[in-house]
């Protein structure tokens, strides 16, 4: 998703913005750009990587105020022209934007009738032209900006600057925006990571807020009235967001799982949420991607009457009731839209399970429980998935009066060397199947998702019992089938599924409990994992599958931290 960063200080805007943009790269992007504010505006933007801008930025004038953007294309192809910032006809106003302006066609044709010339295919470009139009009516920038924002429909986090003024104007609706407060300098960004090296003091901008910052002050208004927004002290350090000696963020994050899970399980809010959920007759769960898999794992473990809906389908299927929304980022547009739908129909209470403190979901939910996984930079969810599972299994254990489980992730991580070796074989395959039964069908789905999103290998997951209802037709000589087979009530039937695969020449790659002689005997590719509570096995069994996808991607020459076409936080529907 687009990333935005703004800086208002005494000088050094070039470097601050560049560094901020680099830290936002993890959100996924196809172009980048920045504008610096001096007696006139200086612009640099292009399709491609932030690193490509770095070599050209030295030729730009130094300034105290500026804005920067990483673009993830929605309207208009990735190109120099469509990259942000966008300017008005006079090139006095520059604007960056994350989100979608839904009424941009009407606004654009109105502006064109008035003689405005458009350079790009983006929805965003209407904003600087509208500001220009308002400024022509002899009013100040804040009045002009407010009038423009009030005409916009859709979702946005917008930053605007105007030549000769060291102020950044901002507005937010349904796209993340946070202010960082420094000494003699202030920041604006889609994510605190962009200003963590400078300050940990943040103000989360609310939906509907409009305002400005300069190096000394911030001003925020809502519904035309000045408002004070509370400060939050961000606990994450800048170092937390660095690679810490690992070649990729993803590998570092896989290895952080023992700590992330242990920290998460310490949160007393798990017990509180368990008490709340224990009083419910039914619970709807809504989530997307890996978070959806966490919800599915909870359904297998829990005795609660639950229903799980994919966020983007929620609107069509929701019939009312209390909802648990699961989201690492707390900014996934589909999931937020689902929660807004619950509110719109007065459907019930909303519980959030979120990693990012201060994110939109935490503000929309009636009650939030956090995973304490720290920042996850790799686009693929790893430590946040196992931390989500920790919360959900913690809730389940509370409700059943069981001891909160412990998870031997370290033993699972010891398979790293073997996964690296196995990745040599996997990297040569056109397609891979993943199977599991019961909770392990979730492990299979998550393993397959990791393989396709990182290594770009067609990876399909099925419940073991479903093989014979269709996919078995695709199993032939040499097709690898990853079988997740812990020591649970499904083990015998899984052995049956593995035999079905072997009978057709498929190559089973089996993950089971260390020391399981029967499994070892049926496959020469057997990998042993520690004994686990059978209902909670996905939390440890997913670890080698994350490692396998990681090594396969690296071997094939792909960047596992930034898979193509994907974004960390999907803030459009
Ligand atoms: O931030 P969220 O948990 O709401 O994100 C949902 C999905 O976009 C996310 O889990 C996605 O599937 C991951 N990149 C998969 O690794």
C-alpha cells in the first residue's frame, strides 16, 4: 500500500524523508517520490525503488519541510507521471495521498471544464488542482484545504505543502496517519516506523481530522473545531525494526517467534477477553489471509459456536451477532469495512485481535487484545500468525479451564538446516500440494500460502479427506505432497491419505512427531517435531513450513521480504 511521510523541521528534510521512505518500503510499492518546500517547490519522483531516487536526491536543494511517498498503483500504471507528489497547474502546491478518491471522475471533469490541465491518470491529482482553485478565491491554505477535503469521497490520508510555507497540511479518512512529535521538528507518516529513529512520541490522527504541522506546532480540527488528540508513547525501538544481523527481515521474524509468543501469552487481556467470549452464545470471526487462518485454527480448537468469514465477503454473508476481527496491521480495508458493517446494522459487539497499537481497528473495536510480536516488516505474516494463535489458544485454554500451554518453537526452528536442504528439491517443482486433517488442515493452508506468496510456486492446500474428491487426479509421478501429520486423532486417516499419494507416484514430504516410526517408514522425507497439544499443533508445525517457503524463495532469487504484487497492509478494498 502507499506509504506517506512528511517532515517539518529546521533543515535536513531530504535525508529524513529518504530514510522514512526506506522504512516504509515493506508496505509494498511500485514508485516513489518527494517534494521539498523552499521559496519554490522541488520535486523528484519516478517508477521503481527508493534506492533509485537516492542517487538523484543529492542534486536537490536542501530544505526544512517536505513530503515523500511510496506508491502502490490503483489508478494509472506505475510510471514517473503517475508517481506522487502531484502538483497543481502553477506547481505551487504538492500533494501525496494514500487511499482512493471515489468521486475523482466528477471532480476532474469539473476542473477540466475550468481549464485545469492534468498530467497523470491518478485520482490524487484532482486534489492539488482543487486547492489551486480554492486559493484563487483569496483565502488562506488551511481554509482552502478544508474546503477541498470536505468535497472528497472515498478513503484518504493526504499531505499537502505549498511553496514558501513551512507547513504540512493533512487529512485522514479510513487510511492510516500518525503524527510524530519531536523537538523543533514534527513528522507525519502512515506508520510510526518512518519516524521511530527521531521520536517515539506519537499522536494518532482520527478519521475526519484535518490540520497542519510545522516544526514547532501541530493543529488538529474535527468538524471545524480545534481538538486535542492524546499522545502515545511508542514502545517499539528503531532497532526493533532493523534486521539484527539476519539476511532478511522474514528470517529474523521467524526466529523471533519464541519471544513473540511468550510475550503475547503474558497479556492479561487474554483472560478478560476469554471471560467476555465465554458469555456469548455464538461468535462471528472475520479476517483476511493469514489472519483468516488464525481464525480457522481457533474454530478447530474451540468449543464455542463460531462462524468464520473472509473479510471481503463479510458484507454478503453477515447476519448479525458479536464479531471477533483479527488483523495484524489493524488497517486491512476489507476487515475494517466488515467492522463498519457491524456498526451500521447495530449487529453486536466488536472484539479486535491486533498487533499494531493505535491502528484503526483498535479504535473501532469495543475491546481489543494485542499480540506482542513487535513490528513485522516482511510482507509475509510469520511471528504475528503464531502470536495470534497464542492469544486464541490462550483464550481456548482459559475457557476450558486448562493450563495455558507452552510451545516448543525452538525445537521446530532446529529444522532450519533440513528445510534449507529440502528447498533445493522444492525450488525445482512446478507445483506442490499441502494436506492435513483437523487443525493440521490450517497448517497446510498457511504453509501453501507462504510458498505461493514468496516462491511463486503453485501451492495448493486440501484437507486430507478432500484429495479423493478431485485433487488426486493431479497427483502423478514426482508430484510433492507436504503432509502435516502430528500425533492426533487424525493421524491414522492421514497415513491413509499419504498412501493414496504414494500409490500414484506422488512424493510425500511428511511432518510428524519426532520418533514416529510408522511415518518414518512410509516416507524418506520425514521431519520430526516436538509433541504438542493436538488441538494447538499449528503453532509449532507451521514453523518449518515458513522456513521451507523462505529458503525456496531465496534459492530462486526472490526477495522474501517484498514479494511481487503484494503489500504488507492492504488498505484498499
Ligand atoms: O494485517 P492483516 O492481518 O489484516 O492482513 C491480512 C492479510 O493481508 C495478510 O495476512 C496476508 O495474507 C499476509 N501477507 C500473508 O502472509
